[in-house]
């Protein structure tokens, strides 16, 4: 079963997400307080965002072998809430298996070395494989549900991970905190970094669920994603009725 997916993001009015010039004194609260009101079994972030929370040390990996290492690993742990990271090459290193009160799950591709997997096992960090070289995000969600009983996932950014799930059509809801700021930095990250240029993809349509004024002049806007019916290709001649002679 696919878990329900809510993407939560804090942006300037021009959709930018990097807070470098925003000058907020307590910037975490604007993201975290609304996020904490979204009931979810897991939050999920991209590798870049998770590196803020993972180990800053460079660990030495052992040279190890063993087929079992290359299977999904559900570590023994006591938490039933999770911090999931999309980390295809295994760049996040760990000194433990928790971020705050959440148990860490690494989402990997088969590109990772046995030494890295051994490092994860030594720290009792869970991991799943989501593809050989590229990730199949639908498969990743299925595994999170099946192996960890995750029914609702909150995607917490950054722009690339949000964009990847948007492009794959896997987001059910968007929770947008709009900060009263116009950023204007050209080429700075926006909430959804899905692909360059105008391709065949259509923008995702949304249905407004609620709008709430928070922290005096912020807006918390919640949308449902409108699920488009797959378009059926017209077969030439189909549907035409034969003229009566
Ligand atoms: N305002 C907000 O709401 C908010 C929230 C979170 C973060 N942020 C900010 O956003 C910035 C980081 O955003 P970001 O877009 O650069 O990084 P990100 O989304 O956190 O991480 C991107 C990385 O995740 C991996 N990844 C994501 N999707 C993938 C896919 N479909 N397949 C394979 N790999 C995938 C790749 O890792 P590899 O490069 O290792 O292949 C990719 O480079 C930070 O400045 C952070 O502070 C803002």
C-alpha cells in the first residue's frame, strides 16, 4: 500500500526556500510548528537537508563482504516514528540511529559499497534499496509502508526531493507556509525543483483545503493534489458509426 504523502514547505512569496537572506531570528519555528500539527509516522528529506542532522565526522569503512548486507535492513529499535533520507550514494554518515525522537531510515541505490552498509548496521540504522542506479520512489513508499508500517509520510524538503516526488505524481497534499518576504535571488532553490525547461509534463493542479493566518503575517495554506485521470489516446476512426447505405 502507498502511504499518504504530504509535502510541507516554507517559502518566500516568490517560492524560494533558502533562508540565507531572510533575517529570521527563530527560523525553525515557522517550519516546525505547523509541521508538528500534521499527523505523520515519518518525515522524509533529501540528502542535502539531512546532512544538517547526520554526523559531521568522516568515518573509516571496513572492507567487508556478505550477501546479507545488500538486503533491506530493519534495525531493532524502539521508536515507531521515523526520519527518512533519500541518499542514493550513501553520503550521510551516522554516530547513532536517531534524529531527535525519530529512527533513521536510509533510502539507497545499489551503488553503495558494502563498507557503507556495514557502517549503517554498526550504528543500527535501517536501510532500504529503492533501485539499482536510479530510485523508484513509488517502490520506496511501498517498502516504507510494508517494512515499517508507515501510513503517512511528511516530505520536508528540500527543493529537489519535493520536485522528485511531485514529478513522480506521488504527493497527495501540499502544506505551504508562506513567509511575508520577497526574496528575489536569481537561481536560488524553489519549493519544487522537478526538471529544467518546459517538457511534456503538466503543472500539478491543486484544490484549496484551508488558509490560516499564523505568526501574525504568515499564511499556512493547505491543498489537496488533484489526481488527473490518465489520458486515453484516441484511436483514429474509433467511435465513428458506419453510415447507413
Ligand atoms: N524552506 C524549506 O521549507 C526547506 C525545507 C528543507 C530544506 N530547505 C533548504 O533546502 C536546501 C536543500 O535543498 P536541495 O534541493 O539542495 O536538497 P535536498 O532535496 O535536501 O537533497 C537533494 C539530494 O537528495 C538526493 N535525491 C533527492 N531526490 C532524489 C531522487 N529522486 N533520486 C535520487 N536522489 C535524490 C540527491 O542526493 P545526491 O546528491 O547524494 O545524489 C540530491 O542531490 C537547504 O538549503 C535547506 O536548508 C528548505
